[in-house]
């Protein structure tokens, strides 16, 4: 969920915070941050523009 949000909006920290607040699963914070960073890097490497730009 956070990876898709981060890749489409290009806002990794908002994806992390939003997912943590919605799920309440704070034990998965590190994997969530890694997922968002990877999704952001892949989205930038593939090009294209974010949906809100």
C-alpha cells in the first residue's frame, strides 16, 4: 500500500506516516521505510511524472 502510494505521488515520508497511522503496525516501520525508498527510486528511474504535479 505504501509502496504504490509513494511511487505514484513521489512522497516517501507521507506514504510511511499514512500507512503507519492507518494500520497501527509500528513494528514494521523499518521494512515500510525500505519499501517506500525502493519504490521512490524505481519510480524516478523509470521516469514519468507524479500524479499531483
